[in-house]
């Protein structure tokens, strides 16, 4: 998704390239050699193995809402209170370009001011057009994660895989959603502005224990153009995307600090939704919440 100015510049340059190709003067873009950081960043963002294990911790009431609504809840990126840096570029972007941005910009002839405008769009409007649902790339439960995200061990954890999640997700009109791995980095490395969703694939190093793999959704051009009013860009604070629980639920863990009554309630609800036995007690021992 791009600013109008940036899109116009790209379209004009591509038209020129295509015209030259049509006249027999084949113009091919040279291969871009990404920096080590860009290689790792793109690999994390784009190469999620189908069998990758995913875990999502939540409060009991959120689990019940998931079952009632038959849909996952995706929060708008600019509304994440825990980290106001979500969807923003590192400080390095103010004075440097990533290897990918620099390579493409030089070959397509983009002026630096158009890239700055695109960066401002991503950090501003784009954060209101992007929605996220967080998963963690763990193979097993973790007490710290239970404590931080699973209501101090009194909640529920859903386990699935990247393949299952992809197959379980419904589709919304003019809304695209992709599973992307997160790279944890500070302000020393610039992130490519050319690909609009990459800024949403970075978090600061203090969150690295999460091993997050996030579902990133973006409103399509038709919708976001219609979302501009006299008061500026107005978009919903969340999106709900329908899911097939029989595909989504590989396993459901009930928190280590819950009562027998709560376990039995979740067991009944979860197994019924999945159509088979998927609910299990947590393998983590009961603990004192921090």
C-alpha cells in the first residue's frame, strides 16, 4: 500500500521500463544483494514453515468470546498500548536506507523525498489500516508466557500450526492477511520502506522472549480510500476473521492455576467446538503469579 505520490512515481517508471521492453530494448532490473540484516529480516517475515508450531495465550473470557463469535480478533496496529512503537521505523531510517530500499530506488529512479513521504504514510495512516493477531512460535508451554499473557496461569492456550491456521481462516472482502515472523532489533538498522508491511514485522529487543509470529491484515485500497472523511482517516479499531475450529484447534491447554470446575467447563466447550478431544491440562506446574 503506497502514498499516491509514491505510487504515481512507481507507475510512471514501470511504464517507461515496459515501453523500452516493447521497443526491443530489454531493460532488466539488476539483482539486489541484501545486507545480512535485510536477509534475516525478510527470511523471518516471509518464510514461515507450514509445520511451525504456534501458541496463543488468552484469558478465559477471551476464549469464550472466540467460541461464541467463531472468529479471531485482530487489533488495529496503532492501538497496541503495550508497545507504542508498533509499526514504526527504527531511528536509523531517518538517515539511512536499507539495502533493499536503496537498490530498488536507484534502479527505478525514485527521488529521496518520495521515499520519505512513503515512510511517513506507513508510520501514520498505514498503522490505522493494519491489524494484528499475535501468536508465539513455541513448541511447548512456558511459565513466563502463562504468567504474562495467560492471565497468570488462569487462562487458556490454543496450540496450532501455520498450516492449520491458514486453512482455518475465513476471508474478508478487500482485506488480506498473512502470517509473518517478527524480527527483534533496535534503532541501529534501517527497515525497508518499499514493502509496506515490513515495519509491522519489527519489535524492540526487550520483547524477544516472545518469539512472535503474527497474523498481519491490511485493508485493501478500495476500503481505505472510502475510509477518509472530513475528520481524516477513520477505520474500525479491530477486525474479526472467521475460523474453522476443527482445523484451528490442534490442542487446547487449560492454565496450571485453574480450578477443576474451570477445567471441566473449558474441556466441554473446547472439545465440542473441535469435534474431538483437544483439551488438556497444562503441563506446567501451578505457580505463584508475579
